[in-house]
């Protein structure tokens, strides 16, 4: 393994390859910042450029683009509440409130550090455990994925602010319902398309995310009302400040560590991926948080104890590190089995095959320099990203000091352009505007938007996996306890679901 | 956004360039109007998929071989490809250099009524490549060939569950249905498990929750060469030059042939001259070394049909698929 790493370092640490990582990170960050253009489009657009290179250099450039695009996506999530890809939705939950309360620089810095640590730890795990992790990944069947999604869905309670569980539940159901629009995978039947061909593929995640988050936020800003002036002089100065205090770093370290491990493990499963990982990490942290009733805590130094969803830095660090770790984790099935677990790794698989390399159990043996170059370049890409972005953060954060009358049109422009650039379909823009109007109405009534997206993202996968599991078990529910793995997941899910009730009972008994 | 090569910006530029080109072509009659002066590829899906790869690969070969100096791409997804077809028809008079990529799903979706148009509303120019279907099992499976599959299904239809990377009723499903129908088994009694993409279907086979995988050959062949899976049959009419070790379904006594073609279409109402130019451009490009390189790199199989021959092929495929889909109950 040591000589493998040396081979990798040898390949990567030559001037032209370092230049490739650097330019890849820069290009990726720029593309990723545009809502809608995530890692998939960024890589797909860069692949033709790499055809002239040798495979290792090509992969090095693409790894840079990949990490750059992920980080760029977090930036738009945090600054303008526009999560362009599903993996960065959870980042917006606490990242955006942080930025709105004047800590944009700090939020971006925490995102950069947590991504860096998540990516680095995951690259380390990848080196140490890739071969036997692929066996675990192959242990997961449709029934297990179903339970994993269900577990993700139980997190809805984490998003209910001020005890409004019912509203959160209603929004989750709405999200689940929206996920059923389009052609159903199992039977090939069109549902709720109203005869419109634009709805055959369902409502796109991007349209819903932009409508409920970015565009509705812009409308809320433009509406007369509570937010009189966003930034006074003091918060202007604070916005570009990116210092993270030692006390905060100490609080965040275990969060980032836990989330990285969780993210990496979830990422290695071909059917799960970064989105689930970031949601689970966010939910887990919220449950682990010492006490979430510190509503009074609002002093600057107390960002750790703010309620989740209102700008808690743990709530930002957890999904960010999990997201990055999961992205690295998704290389496990790709490199060791040749199975792409996510859209991004599918595009990367295409690139590898185009270079004449087939990932799989023999990649280690047949093309050691490519295998190790990919792993080392992931690490180097992470380092470069940090080096490249830290000095830029104060400048990027300054976006928020733009007066509201300019900022609102900018958000509208970027969200509209992002949606249009992906599909070139004006129907998507119309749909986004309609969704945004409904979202503004619901937000005025204090309905949270996060559970809607949670339900929507998980809904499709939940249904597909459930129906697959049912088909495979000949229509019987026995799949829930037939295999030890499924059984334990069932037990965990039930435990999580009933834990508030149990706690309540326990308290009753004690008093 | 030049990288995506589309949008309103493009339309403006398009018209301008068209004007310039018309002047250039019309004025000096010395130019031999042999090949297209430029090619604009219309891709009915987002970047990164099979259609995108084929169009961009063909474009790359056109550029590298020097056949055409100016190649552009436009991704227009929506409606399962129907939006791009509608646009091509609506703006036919402004699309003299446009080639739209499509493939077998166009025939399927048109039959299903997902979009009202079919290949008859366009001008089929040529198919360039194909991906044959294949059936694969895990390397440790005791299924040896397709007769084994048939035997087991006859005994117990639920003993062989078939994974496919697309929705019920689409190619992966009906290739399998067609094969078992030949053995006088009602395809509706078999168990097809739909996954969201070929990669996840492959994972489904490897985890052991399904016993057979129906997928495109290009998605399976490398896994087979690495020894993770075993391909028990392919749907080509005879063994392939690139992979002579793979047995065909036909030689196992199931005369089932199926090719998932990918080819190019032009806007309707093409002048005979323009049609000839387009056809010659495609005919020339598939024989270039540059295209061969792209083809081998992506593990596509050669399948060149042009003009009337291509149309006849489409008519036959449409009839074939239509019958099967009615048998399966997907069409009334």
C-alpha cells in the first residue's frame, strides 16, 4: 500500500498535474456556484477536454472539478439559499441562517474546513478499506435501502422548528406526494402528468429546490415586512470575517469526525449517496446535540448552542463533512466493482472507459498508477481547494453586503438561469415560479420547507426500493425481518421512531 | 454558455452564421457541395448520457478527421425526447444543418404515446452504431445458458428474477420478454425488477437479489471480462467481431434479434441535395479512423443503415416492439 501511495504521489506531484488539479478546482468551483450546474454537469462538460491527456492526468483534472463543484454548490446554498444539487440541501438548513445573521464568512470557512476534513478522512478510509468495503456494499439489498430511506425520513422531526411537528409532517407528506409525479419505475405507468409530456420525467429536484428555497426567499426579501435592513455597518464588517474560534473548533471536531465516518459509509452504498448521507448526518447531530432548548442564546460567541435550523454551526459542519466524505465513499463501488453509485460516478465511469480503463476488481492490479493517482489526486484536490478558496471567501461573502434591491434580482437571475441551463425547457421556469408562489404563501404561515424537500428526495427512492423489495419477496412483508441486516435496520428505525414516546414515558415514570 | 451550445443566444448566432454561410455558399459556385459545411447536433437529453455521448463522439470524429470544420451541440431535454422532436419540426426551415440523435427508445415512446410524433415526422438520415442486448448472471451462478433460464422459469416463474436498468416495458424488459415468448412462456408470468439505471441493476445482480440481468452489452462486457459476471447470451444475429466468445441467443435456439440503434434524424422537408449532403457526411465519418477510435473506446457495435434502408429498419422495429408491447399489456 505504501508503494502504491508512492506511485500515486509520483504521478500527481509533477508540475503539469498539479496545475491540472488547480485549474480543475477553479473551474469546478465556478461551475458549481451556478445553481443547477453541479458536479455531474461540470464533469460531463470537462470530459471532452481531457481526451488529449493520459488517463491519470485526465482523472486528476476531473477529481479537481468534482471537488470544486461540490464546494461551489455549498457556496450558493449558504449565501443565497439556492441548493443547486441535492447533496447541498442540508447545508442550506443552517448555513443560510448563519449567513443571514451576518456570519457569511464564518459559514463559508466552516464549510470549507469541514469539507476538507471530510474529504481527507474519507480518502484515508478509502485507502485502508476499499477492498473489503465493497463486500459490505454488496450486502445491501433493496429492502435495506428502503429502511435506510425510511430512517432518513424519520429525521423530519429534526426539521420541525418551535415544536410544530404537525406542519413538518404535512410538508413531508406533500413532498412524498410530489415525488410520485411522472413515470413510475416499477410499472411504467404515468402518474399525475395531466397529459403533459413535460411531466413524464417527474418534477425535477432542481425546480423544486429553486422554487421553495431560492426564489421564494427572494420574494420574501422583496415583500414589505419584517426584514427592514439586512445589514448595518457592524454586520457588514462581520460578514467578511472568517475566523473560527478555538472553542468553536473544539466543539466542531467531534461533529466533523462522526459525520465523516457516517458519510463515508453511506457513500459506499451504490444505492444511497451524498444526499442521504448529509441528511442522516444532520439528523444525527441534531439528536446528539446536548440540549436544543437554548432559545435564549443569541450572543455572537454562542453559535454552537443556537437551535438547529437557525444558524447552528454544527448543523452546517455535519452535512458538509458528510457530503464530501460520501462523495469520496462513492468511489469505493466505482473503483473496486465498476458500479457507479451516483450520477457523478456514472459520468466518471464513462470517462474512465473512454480512456480505455475499466474499473473493477482488477483495476488495482492492471492499472496501479491510475488507481493510486485517482486516490492521491482526491487528496491533493482537497488540499488545493482549501488553499484556493480560503483567500477568496471574504470576497465571495461580500455578495451578501450588496443592498437588497440588487441582491434580489441577482438571486432571481441565478435561480432562473440555473433551471433553464439544465433542461433548456421554459416549462421548468413556469413550474418553478408557481412553486415559489405557493412556497411564499406556506412560509408566511410558518410551514417549514426543508421537510418538503426531504420527503421529495427520499420519496422516489423509498417507493422504488419498497416496491422492488415487495416484488422480490413475492408480495410479502417478511423482507423486513428475513435477513439479519434488514432486521437490524428495522429495529433501529422503530427505535428512532418511538424514542420520543419512550423518553416521555420515562419522564412520567420518574416524576 | 458556449459549453452547452444552446439557448436563445445560439438562435441569434445561428441565424447570423446562416446568413454568412448562405452568402459564402451561394456566391462562388466553385464549392463542391459534397458534405455539410457545418453540423449542429441536437441532443434530446442533458449532458452525460448515451445520446449525448454518441452525438459528441460523432462530432469529435467529424472535427478530427477534418470532414467538417464547424460542429456545435445543443442539449434540449424534456418529455422523454419529445421536446427536441417538436422543436425540430416547428423550426424545420431554420435547421438546415441540424442532426438530431435518437435511438430505440424513440420508437418505444412514440408507441406509448409519450409524444405524438414518430420517426415518420422526421427525415431519418442514418443509424451509426448499435448496442445489442445481453443476458448476464453472476459468475458463481449455476445457470449456464438461456435454455437453463427457460427451464427454471417453466418449473417456477419466480425462481429467476430479472434485473433491468429501466422502467417496466422499456428495452431491457421487452428484450427478455421477447426471448422467453419464443420458448412459449407467457412473459407476463415472469418477474422483472426495474432499477434506476444500469449500474444499480448490475449491483442488484451482484448482491444476489436477482438471478439474471438484462442490459446493454456495452454496460456489461467489461464486468464480464473482469470475471464478475458471465454473459450467457447476446441479441446480435451472429457472434460479434469484437467479442467472438459471446454466444448469441439465435445459436441457442431462440431466434431473437434486437439492436438498440443510435442514429441521426434531420428536420422534415429536406431538399434532396441537402439530404444527400447529410447522408454523405455520416457515411464518410463512420469510416474514418477518428470515429473508429471513438467507437472502440465506447464499446459500440457498428450498425450503419442509411436513408430508405434505415426507415425500413425502423418500420420493422416499430412493428416488432408494438406487437410485443400489446402482448405484454403495455399497449391496447
